[in-house]
């Protein structure tokens, strides 16, 4: 009973102290309000008048509702002794109603972000999307205003989370988050007024650090990869490494969140301090993030905005990698601040981003011809199957993109042939054969695209073998597109030649070799049932390619025969000129002059 009266006395003292503090702050606020009525707020630039800020906040809230975000923006004025590190007294409060967390933005940051919100609202997919409403670099804290009305809903973990908030008075910690009736169960381990006079410690009591061991393990894994490079095994491509690192990041998120959720609410330790597994996963994921960013930048360095659909795929991959890193940041902050909603959200969003990233990765690897042999060794069977299926869907999308690219090239080939006009019979013959080939290729590719759309989702093969099969098809289609592109280039060069130019030997040889390469690749894909054209369509395409190849060989032969004839004529002319020159050199003409007084009458004789 005596202890209960002492506790009540302490509560009364704390309330009195807080009352005096609130009274002082209220007096300061009244002074500031009176000052603003007569003068412009000095700490805010003129363009940030109340009307403009209100309109911008209203616009931001409308965009948030339209995009189905859980973010609410409002005006916030802090006191002089609160948030001294912030620029100015006027700020924008950002509340995530779904996660019951909040943060504060400076006016400049709000202005920059609302511009990004407008771009997002207008359908600009390259905008920052979630980062605009849920920036992982912000200092998020538990939002008391979003909490339930009953204080009994607060757990000890949430109580500590509120205590860590810089905007909650430490004196009122126990009073605000613990009901008075719980005072009878106070133990010596409680924090705040009821026990120890300082918040729970987040430092490990152990003097031994696990960091050297973790670093040693990571270094060993890196050196092992280097040691196995070029040793006759399967070389790891950038796509393989990226898929592995993304999976590692997600595993770390899942593991750390599981450890966090398994901790007792009464535990005073930080998840990253008290658990060696969490520390190891934190280090591994951090190095994986760095590796992922580096590989993504290296792989996508050559992709330009003018690349069209390829650029969009690359931007999607880049966006998902960035999001995964951001949600890992949120997981760390959620664990540090003991905000369970942030930990749960980071885990859920990280899994979604992994699926989207692997989908884009498989798509991009197919259209760029990048090898993808990764089977995510060491991953659990369930996770491995899910990840491989994402790669399967992405690779299948890549195959469709490659077929569409083939169709685009053949359409351009057809257009070039239709626009060409020549009087030369050789060029007219070439034009006719190009038209036949372009029509056959176009019909074949259009049929394949239609059939592949029908087959999506009908595969019952094991994910790993299906991925390998699709990767083989994608590689050959990539090679086919390169061969068709080379053939198109050679044909365009020939069709743009002059009517009087009958020497196509150099160009015709390239046409012949390219046509044979296209024919062989299409035949190989058909035999593997990667392409399934009708028998009539296949024969028509094969005949068009054979006809073009035969024409090229005939033209090349005529060119060589013409060159040989010209060479013979040139040699004969050169021989005649040589003999004439020799004769002129052997018969020399000497002219003599007669002396004065000598007559030239009579016969002259050469001596």
C-alpha cells in the first residue's frame, strides 16, 4: 500500500511538471500567433503563404486518395525547442494511416515531392511511385493520433517505440502508455518513472563482437566464387548473380522479421544486438544490396532511352531493385524503433518486389541474349520454385518480345522492298524475291505470336526444366533476329544500288550466307517445336530463303565470270602494249646532218 502511494505521488509530481511545461508552451504559441497577426512569419519565405500551402496540401491529399495510398498530409507548426534541426518552424506532417506511423517534411521537400506526385498522377511510370509517399530515408515514428482510443491496446514493445520517439515527452512515457491499474504489477525491469530512470538499453551486454566472424564468412564466400571462376564449371553471368543477390536480400528480410516477431514483448534487447543470425543476415543483405546496384548499373549502362521497349524493361528492373533496397531500409528502421507495422509491411512489399524484379530480369535477359543459368542453389524448395516460376514467366515474355521484334524487322523489310523501283532486270528479280521472303516471314511470326498467347499458363512441366527449355528458345530467337537483321541490311544495300551497276558479287555473298543462317535457325527451332508453323507456311518460307540464296549465288557467279573476262581482256591489251614498247626500244632512229657544200644527189647507203 505504501508503494502504491509513492507511485501515485510520483505520478502527481510528473503531471504537475508536465502541466507547467504545457502552460509555458501554450504561452509561447500565443505570443507567436499574436506576432503573426501583425507581421509576416519570418522563418517562412513569402511564397509559402498560408493559402498556397493549404492548396498544395489539399492537392497532395487528393492525389493520395486517387492513387489509393494511405498517406495523409497536414500542416504542422513546431515549437522553438522541438526539432531544432529542422529548417524553420513550419512543416508538413505525413501520416501513414495503414501502418500508423508518421514523419515530418520540410517545405522544400514537400514542394519537390508534390511535383513528383503530379507526374505520377498524370501516368508517368518513371516517377518515384511509393518513395513519394513512403520514403525509406525519412525518420518514421509511431503515430499516436492513429492509435485506438483505449490506452490498454498498447503493448510493452509499442510503449518502448513511443518512448524512442523524439516528439513524445519521456516524463509521460509510463503515464501515457500504461494504465494506472497496471502499477501493481510493476517490476524492477520497467523503464521510465516506475523503475529505472533511463530508457531500456539497446547495447549488448556481451563484450565479444560477432562482426569479425561474419566478415570472415562473407570474404570466404566471395573468394570461393573467384576461385571457381573459369574452372570448367558453369560461369555465372550478370543475370545469374543479380537473381541470386535479390533472393538473398529477400531471405534476409524474411529471417530478420521472423526473429523480430519471435521476441517477447517484454524483451529489452534490440533484435540486431541480441541475435547472431539477425546480425549475419543484416551484413549479407547489405553486401547483396551493394552488389545488386553495381550489377544493375553495369548491365543497363548501354540501354538508352531511344531503345524503346527495351528501355522500359530496364527501367522496371531498376525500379524494383531500388524498391527492394528501400523496403530493407524500412525493415531496419522498424526493428530499431520497434514499430511492428513497418516490419510487417517491409516483409510483404519485399516479397512483391522480388517477384516483379525476377520477372523483369527474365524478360531483359531474353531480349538481350544474356545467359541465365541460375537455379538459386541453396534456396528452400518452396522459395526456389516461386522464384524460378517468376523467371519462367519473364523469359516467356522475353520470347514474345523477340517474336515481335522479328515481326517489326520483316515489316520494315517489306516496306523497303515495296518502295524500291528499278529498270535493271537483276534488281527487279531481287525485289520480287525480297517481297516473297518478307511476306512469308511476316505471316510466320504473326502466327507464332498468336499461338504463344494461347499457350500461356498451359505448361505443366517442372519449373527448372521449363526454364531451361525456354532459355534455349530465347537464345536461338535472339540469334535469329540478328541473322534477319543482317539479311535486311544486305538486301537494303543491294536494292538501293544504281540501275547501271551489275556487279553485286560482294553484296550477294553476304545475302546468301545470311539467308542460309536464317533458314538453319528457323529449321532448328521448328525441329525443337519452339516454332510451330503449318507445313505449308514452313515450306513457303524455306522456298523463299532457298530462292534468295540461289539468286545470290548466280549473281555472284556471273560477277566472277565477268570479272574473269575483264581480267583476260585487260591482260591481252597489256601484252600488246608491252610488245610495242619493246619494238620501239630495239629500232633506234639516228639523224645525220650533211656538211656544207656536200650534195645529196645519188644513192644514199646506211653504213
